C-alpha cells in the first residue's frame, strides 16, 4: 500500500486543510479527492499516512474522521517554513498606517487573501503588523494588485509582500472580515507560528478560535447522537 512520506508537503496539505476546516464531518476518500481536486490514489496514500500516525480513524460506518486535530495542526505549523516555500514579491507603499493599507483592499477584484500578522490583525488583534502579507494566485494577479494599490516594486524588505503560494490550497475556505479577504484560521496559524516577528504570540489567539470551533462541533455531534 502506497503511503505519502511527508503529510505536510504542499499537495498533501490540501487534505489536512479539508479535515481541519470541517470539524465533526466524516469523509470518504472519494469525497476528499473531489473537495481537494487531487487524484484519488494520491489521497488514499495521504490518508494511509495519516492513519498510520494516528491522526485519522474510521468510524462505525467506515468514514474518515480526525482523531487528534490540534496535535496534527501544531506539528504542521512547526514544520512549515512560510518564507522558504512561497515566492514573495516585495513592494513598498508610502502609506504609513497599516490599517489604511488593509482597508484599501476592500472590494478589490484581484484574487487575494491576507495572511501572517496582517491577517491575524483582522481576526484576533494581538500583534500590530508593520507590513502587509497577502497571497495572490500568480504573478499577473500580483502586478494587477500592485497597480491598484499604487505599490512600488523593490528588491527586498518591502512593507507590502505579495505572496505567490507553493500550492493554491492556501485559498481553501478564505473568510471575509469587514470586506477584506483573509485566509482560513488554520492557514493563518500555520503561516504565523514560525514567523520571526512575534508570530507565535499572534498565533495563540488564532489557535483559541480553532479549538473553539472544534469543541463546538463535538458538542453538536454529541447532542445529535
């Protein structure tokens, strides 16, 4: 039986996101493959690795459920190196107020989603960001957004970082806060934990939100039994 060696590799992480962002739901491999837009055989190999590690189990009707979601999320976040796996294009804005830069994203048609400290600032303000990090689909979308926001391309250390992700799964279950799009709380936590600028501190309240969602799902599941 084929088993994926690294359950945190980009394509495999699509499966993790689906399982972690749908608390209380049980899946078949075919459903996971359809939701993740990944080949059935590959999903089967990812699930085999998750089962072997004790992160996934089969319920009484042979459907897949997360066994220890918080532990696997923390392991994934500890493994993830945001700056290393993604392509980051640095820009500069003359606007000094981070909040104003964030609000200029309202209503933009570009496919973007805030992450890192700027995303966390909208979800659970803990650490005020000094730069904006946002995912965009590709270089074309990055250029379009940069033009819309009147950004200046610079070689490094920009105060606006447009991030082309290693895998488009980062856009799964994006959320909207006051008209601004942000990645899911799971993706936020993964991107934040190893961030050198107080990322662990900013990640803590995001984890609280995730744990609350899972606890609520378990309560609802028990009440339906």
